[in-house]
């Protein structure tokens, strides 16, 4: 039997709002995924380290602070430097439409602004992630 899809839900930077991240984490658990929540105020280095240690399939960055481009760029760069760029990286939160394509150009796999229906990001993860057994 294959193991559950493992998702790291992270709150990078000085963003102190985590209600949305907790709701998303709950929805992912309800969908049968294993969720690791980092808590507030994580550095990119801490997030990547946790993703490696926990052997996750997906890194979900919840960003409400407006720093999504910088944080995503730093995260993707560090994942590549550490040779663990096989993880699905998704970003959610307050993301202006004008930045969606820019995030994808940086290497983000999926962008889910606030208000995205749960089924949309759950299906996205399930169709693009095949956990190792």
C-alpha cells in the first residue's frame, strides 16, 4: 500500500496570520494526506530543512504579507541548491493575479489565492504527486 501524500504547510517570514493555513491543513488531512505544519515565522532555510527532514512530497507556502515573489524565489533556489527540487511547490494566500505567472516562472508549480475552493488545490496535489511506497 502506498503511503499518504505528505504535505508541509509553511508560514514564512513575519506574516502572523495562520488561520487560513490551519484551515487548509485541515482540508488536506480530511482528503487523506499527512500534513506537517511548521507554525508561524519560519525562514526559508527552516522550511526547506523541515521539508527534507520530513521527506514531504509537497511544500505549501501560505503567504499573506505580500512577499510571495521573494519568498518563492528563495525557496526554489535553496531547494535546487540542496538537490531536492523534486518536491511540488505551491503558494497560497494574498496573491495578486498579476503575480501568478511570475511565480510559475520562478518554478512554483501551483498558485492558489485566498478563496480558492479546497477541491481545486486538493485535486491539483493528488494529480501531480505520486508518493513512494
